[in-house]
C-alpha cells in the first residue's frame, strides 16, 4: 500500500505509448503527487536511466528505496497495488481477461513501433515484407478488439487504458493505416474514452 511520504521517480518519453500507459495508470489511481516524472529521450545519453535500467528504456520507475522496475506491464502491476481501487482484478477469469487484453494491445504497439522505425531507414533498405507483416498483425488485432469491444470490463481497468494508449499511438504515428475506417465500434468507444482527464493530460506531443 502506498505511503504518503513515499516519492518515486518515473523516466518516460512524451511520445512513448508504453510510457503513456503507465502515466494513464498514475492518473487514474491519483498517484501524481507520489511520482516525480522525468521526460527523457532514451536515444540520448541518460546516465541515471541507464543506471536504473540496463536496457536504457522507458518507462522505468525508481521506488523510494532505489529499487527500479521495468517494463510497462511490471510497472502498471506494481502501481495497481498502491491503492485499493484495482485496475487489475485480483483473481479469477476477470484478471486474466484484463491481462490478456493488455498483452494484445502491447503487441499492437510492438508491431506499430516496428513499422515506424523501419520506415525511418533508407528507402532502399526497408523491408516491404516485414512492414506488411506488421500491418497484418495490427489489422488482425484491431478486428479482434472490434468484435470484443462489448466485452470490456464494466469499470475502467488496465484493459481500457492499454487500448486507449494503443489507438492513440496509431493516430499519432501511423494515420495512414486508417484504422478508423476499419473498426467503427472501436472508433465510437475511443472517441468517448479519449475525453477522460487521464487521456487528455497524457496526449503525445
């Protein structure tokens, strides 16, 4: 359980969807005052980040005793234990449903991020086949989410926060995928969910 005098430090990137997921959890659980947020670019030299996480990746959370946590699923699971209102059910099928949805959304982000990075290579060095494979992964996953949108937990959980971060990243980095014309139920859900304070305050810049 969170102690009021405990101060943690979060290394994050404003454009990282994995960081955004963690920041959404922080906002939804009201932990903003317990965490010092340090925006950084993991591609730049960052000695303190590297010391806390040998991978040099964001998000990374340093607890008040210096113990560090990474990556986003681990950080979200830890933060969820700090206040009584849980974003991850403690047991049963409901727990595994939420965690499975988080994993699927993270997989969409992995594929989308790979597309973004591949497109930054010299055009002659880009792998069209890999890009198409990653696009297919995103498309199949969105179609799966579209058909299951009505089975999201009734209360806000990590499943919704993960989905919000994933769809926001597609809008931000890959608008040409045009997922909005593919998944009308997801669009309707996202338009409503994106109005939450947590979503508005963590929009990528």
